[in-house]
C-alpha cells in the first residue's frame, strides 16, 4: 500500500528528474557537434571542454535537483496547498494509515533514494554514451566510478531536504533547500575544495586525478545523511498536525 502511494506521488517528479539530465546531455552533445565542426562557441564555454561542462552540470545541477525533487514528497510537504496554509487533503489519508511514522519515513526514504539511484544510473549511461562524441579523457571504467560518488552526494541532499520538509511546510521548505543547495553549488563552482564542496566530490576528482578514493569524506557524508534522517524522524514523531 505504501509503495503504491509513494509511486503515485512521485511518478510526475520522476519524469521531471529524467528529463533534466537528458536535456543537459542533449545540450552537451550539440556543443560537441559545434566544436568539431569549427563553429564558434559562446564565450561562457571558453576555458573548459564540453565534457568538463557536462560533468559540472550533472554534479552541480542535475544530481542536487533530482535529490531535492524526489525528496520533496514528505508528510510535511503536504501541509499547505501553494500559498494557502492548512493541511493538504492527501495528508488526512496518510495520517489514517495503520503505520508508524518511523515506518512511513523509512519506507519513503528507501523508495525515494531508490528512484534517485535509478536516475543517477541513467546519468552515468548518458555520460558513457557521450564519452566518445565529446572526446572525454576518461576511460569507461572511470566514468562508471562516478556512480557511487554521485549517489553518496545525492544522499546528503536528499536527507537534508527530508529534514527541512519535516520541519517546514511545502513553500518554506522549498525556499530553504534551494537557498542552501545554491550556496553549496556556488561554493563548488567558485573553486571550493573542502568537504563542503559536494559537487566536486561527486565528480570523483581526487579519485581520478590523485588516486585518492576519499573514503573518509564519503563516510562523513553518509554519517551526515544518517544524522539528517535521524533529525527528521525526531521532528516527525513529535509533530502535531
């Protein structure tokens, strides 16, 4: 029952999440075609290859947005309709289900992260298909290595959004998650190299360029994700609707 309910709630979001990386991949392929034909590129493309731009777009834009979109289906995300305060009609049904809030959050999180993992797998497939047209310097094995790094980074964004949506309603939760995520993205694009640069981690830069798998950093992100989910559960258990 829960899985069917979650699928009905997320199927449109999933379609959006599939469209986003597909559109970025198509744009990168078009840029690659233009570059090979000798056409002049936009000034913003100077200083980096189309492949590098594609990697940054996937890690800094597509993966965070996919995680936020799929996470934005929590119970508190149904407590307002647009700008109107009040409980969304579907929340009444959710609250009457014979399940604990712990099971509700756990099942929703596993289901949402499963969909996130599937979309990230699609991203890796797209990168493999565009590796030759964009003349990527990475071997197929190196592209496949991006998958666990992207999935780990996505878990941080997903769990953070789950925490925020357990506290705030749909409108304010969306504003806060977009603001914080935008800050991390800007920090990474601006050259930030610390553990706060999640998009840089998702590109597996240390593993591909320095041979360092960054296992400690990955463990930190997983612990952080678990802490966010624990905080979300603590809030939901004490929430009165």
